[in-house]
């Protein structure tokens, strides 16, 4: 096991911001807050990094919250760019997200020790609660050479001490990219993955993946699974985006009461606008533990009225009080054209239908992840910024009542 690198910081002493209620946010909302909501976990310009992106969050076996993110260095003249030198980092909270401890580096640099900048990204943490590997946190991620998308490789590592130390990351390219060419955008998640609690595959680990072909422009979403505590992985179900979609990527997954898997990705049909928000999410269902989808393509989830072409996150709310049920929670921005107005949506029927639950912020907002804190409260880790700034300016943690 290798020990993490620590950066000394002071604890943040702010409480989480109150949840905002009301109807779904409308495009062109003139009301902009003067401060961001929630508790700041990662802030641009700190610790030598230009910005932080791609949040993921889980509750560690010791009860602490672990917030993961990409720590991005400046790259050319493009703010917070995807292709720069990027490390994977985390911060820990032992008081339910009110304060956060020192920042730790989980993964950095070239996997083979070469003198090349590295993009380490797309963190997908999975907490194992059952079986011989109970208490382990598995972390999927991706790598490519800084400034190049010629090759994207998935990796896995794990921690058996609630994220204090991590194993060396192992290349999973042969296992998780057997049918994809080297060139093209390949991504794990991003957001937490899951451990199955129902059906014949109890204990299986599952995470979403996606691949965008460099020439075809057609994106495929899929599910990766492991039956040995994250040591080895298999690429299971895959399906292309809806036939008339112009964009699709970033697959999240959750389990439902009958053991089915609800896989959902971001999408876009037509230009970004209020009118096209109903085509902003696409879904596929697996009934066999992630080995196949029941439809030939992902299909639009038309009642999730959210911002096109931006990641959203999902969690099974029932698991906070027992096995997976059919109550799901989804978070995504809601504005027609801007990454703005992060909201929560709830499904009581395993994702068959969704209703708007609440607005978390009227600020700029982007990627997110969700963690159940108890039966009635969900923690939301999300990107945000003010009107005068950018949705990538900081990552905050906010608690919402369901």
C-alpha cells in the first residue's frame, strides 16, 4: 500500500446552506445570488491547482464522508481544461459535511513512471459493505497523456482503511475496452458506483462507462462489473445513444427493488434550449446484473427536464434504511442553455417517472454526486460559481431534505 500525499489546510467552519424549495428553475432567471450555496470543499486557485472538477462522494466504512475531485493545473490559455495535467484528490469530513479536513492526493503522474504529464480523471468510488471484501473502497478512474486524447485507459485501485492509503492503480484496458479502439474518448462514470444488494448477483460491483468514437460521432454507454471485490472487471451491457441524439455520454447507474439496474446518461437532441430539455437524459435497463440491456439503444427519459449536455447524478434513497428500493433521487442543472440552477428530482417507481423535488441553487452549477446521509437527507457535492464567474469555480457540499 502507498501512503497518500497531504496538503495542510484549515477546516472549513461553515454549515450547509438551506434547501431552496419551489418550482423548476426557468431559463433566463434574472435572480442571481451574491454568494454560492453550501460548504466549499474545493476552491479554484488553491494548492497550486487552477481549478477542481468532476466530484464524487461516498460514505467510507468508518462513517466519514470522502469527497473526490480532479485537481487541474493550468493548461495553455483555456481555463480548467479537460486535457491538462490532472491529479485525483480527496477531502474527508467526520461531521456530516459541516467541515472538511486536509486535501490528499490519491493518484497522480504517469502510470509507468515516464517523464510525461498525465490526466488522471473520472473518479468512480465504490464502497463494499458485504462479503469477504467488506470495508474496501474500490476506485475506478481514467488516464491519458497530458494534452492528448489518442489513448484513454481505465484503471482501478482500492483502500482497506477508509481511504487513508491506496493500492497502486492497475491498468484495466484489456478488461474494459475489449471492443473499443484505442483512439476516442473513454470515460468511467463519473459519480460513485454501486454494490448490488438484490437478486442472483448480490455483492457484484457495477459502474457506468461510455465511449465516443473519434470518426463516427456515435457514443455508446455501458456497464462494467466485478465479482471479486474490484480486482478484475468485465465490460457487460453496452448500447448506443438514441438514434436521433446529437450527443450522449457519462453513464450513472443505480439498483432498484427487483435487482434491475437503471443506467442513465446525459444527452442532447437539437440545440440547447428550453424546448430540448426533455431530451437531456437517456436511459437503458439491465435485468441481469449489468450483463446486457433490454433495449437496443438508450432511450430518452422525457420527464427529467434538465440542462442538455451536462452530467447528472443518481442515488437510491431506500438504501439508507435497508436494501435497494424503488425510490431514486437525481440531481442536474435545469436551465435551457447555461449550466445553472441545480435541482433535485425524485422517482418513486424505479425511474419509470420523475417529479421535480426542489432547487438547490440559482447559481451556475455543473457536475454532481449524491450520498444518502440517513433515511431523509441526501448530501449533494456539486460544481458551482457566481454569475460573474464560471460553473467550474468551486465544488460545494449541501444537504437536502427529501
